């Protein structure tokens, strides 16, 4: 049984995947397996993938979907297939267009996890947009916090409470996350009903009832932020309104499947912002009367004075529009 199983979902990205797998193969720690999950690639790409896995050796396994589809099954479903095949004690992930840069990532993680038996381990990453560096640190808020945290190993790994993690502007991306497999199985893996922000939904459910959390404040990889100008993946193909509706859908799924009040509170705040964004968009495209319902939902999600004022303004605009006293063009 390997200590780590690393799951890499992929679809029609030969050179990106080659770069991703090279970062994993360069790890100084070798007690791991890599499960490459195809999600609807073309026949020529499948041949290249299979040869790539063969060239990298027996630790790398390539799995095709049982019923291939040109549209794929979605990242959540692909990762769940990888989880079904995984044999490791802990599970990590790396998207095919992202890559690890620190060859000691798994070594440091394994030493800390073997010492503490923690449920989750997170590191940091930088991020690129269109090849340009836009964030040197994905979780900058935790850098300052880690100086106050209790050391979990001599290699700069710290024990992390849940609250500062939930308060970050970003959640830990899957590329920098390692979870005990039993914890993932306990929450049922990824929710396959959505293809956008399924990783955020997974993170929130994974944190419900979590045991010890470890954090290493070191950049160990690079995340390529989906470029909206390219429209090459599920994230960039969705219109903004669809994204907000999907976000509300996943938030409600998390609320129905978690009990930790700290997570539920963050869900309500996120739901409030999503309904507020929807209200502004609907008012712009369909008029003020259509936006009132979304503002009411915003207020119901998280009662704040600002939301009360937003509702009052929306109702006044809707009334003025209905009687001909106001129009969006004025």
C-alpha cells in the first residue's frame, strides 16, 4: 500500500499533462502512486497519454472512462474514479494544467503526517494568468498566522486551526492539498452534479468534523488560473449568471451536508454575496423589478443593514419603473 495516491484528471492536454507529471516524478519521496484519469480525450491523445504513463514507470497508472464521452463526465466524477482506484493512506491531487515545483513536497508532508496522523495537510502555491505571475502566494493570510502556530515538524510545518483557513480569501486549491483517504470516503468524495467550483464544495464538506490540520507556508507549485478569453474549460465556458446560480446551488448542498456552525456561517456569507451579484446583474439585463426577488434572498441569507438598504432601493426602483418614473437609461 503506497503512502500517497496522487490523482490527476485530464482531457486533451498532452503537453500540459507531461509538465504536470514531470513535477510529480521529480519528488524525492517515492512511496506514492499516480492515477491519471482521462475524461473524454480524443483517440490520438489517449495513445499519447498511455505511452506517457508507460514511460514514467509502474507508479503511474492511466485509466480511461468506462463509457467515454466527447463532453467528459466532469472533474468531480473523474476524481471520484481516481479515488475508487486509489490505494494510498493519503490522497493528493494535481490538475493537468498545473504543476509542482518543490521536489521535497511529498517528503516534508510524509514526515509531518507520519508524526501527527493529521487528517489534512496544505501547502502554498503561486498562480499565473496567461503566463504572467498574478499571485506569489495563494494563501497569504496564513503566512502571518503560521508564525504563531504550534510546530508539527522540524521542517517548517505547523498545526492550523480551522478558523484562519476558512477566513482566507481563497480556499486551499486541490494542487496543494493532501487528505487522509478515509476522511474523503467519509464525505462521499466529490459531488458530481456540478462542474464549476466542485473543488470549493468538496473543501467545505471535507472540513466538517475534520481532525488535525497541518500547513506548510512554502510555495510548492504553480496554478494556472483559467483564462476567460480562451473558454477552454468548464470554468470559463459558463456565463457569469450561470456561475452565480451554480455557486448558490453548491452552497445549499454544503449547508445540507455539514453541521459545523463555522462552515455554515461562511456559507451564508457566500450565499449573500452570490445573491447580491445576481441582483445587480439581473437589474442590468432585465430591469429593477426582476432583481427584487434576488435582493430578498440576499437579505434572508445573512441579515445586514447594507442588505436592508439594498432591498429598499431595489423596491423603490421597481415601483418607479412600474409607474414610468425611472428607467435604467436615466
